[in-house]
C-alpha cells in the first residue's frame, strides 16, 4: 500500500499542481511559490516509494490533495502504513550497530 500511496502522491501532485499553476496563471498570479505544492508532492512521492522520511512523504501526500481523486487515497494509505517507515528506520539502526 505504501507503493500505491507513493504513486498516487506523484500523480496527484503532478496533475493537481499543474492545474493549480494553470488556474493561478489564468488569474494573473505569478511567482516561484506557485510551484511549491508541485515540488513538495513530487519529493513526497519519491520518499514514500523509497520508504524514507515519513514526514516528507506525508507532506507530499497532503500537497497532492490539490487533485482529490488521487490525493485523499494517498493520505489515507500513507497514514495506515506509517509502521513501514518506522520498520526500515529500525533496520538501519541495527545495521549501524552501537556507536
């Protein structure tokens, strides 16, 4: 489900972010901040697929809500699978050993 959440985050972010940018450009609003939701959603989708940085993945899923058919399921799936991120973090700590 984490992989589905990552894919939905990427799709929702790209589609929703593009629509958001188009609407604001049509309204005459310009600037680099227009692309922030698009960028955060893309980074979050990648982090969810790699199973690292849960907070970034969740932020990306929230930004993907700009396109609700993909964004809302992405948030739900990601929240349900938070334990996968914690499990990977525990595995990495075991590999490092005591400091």
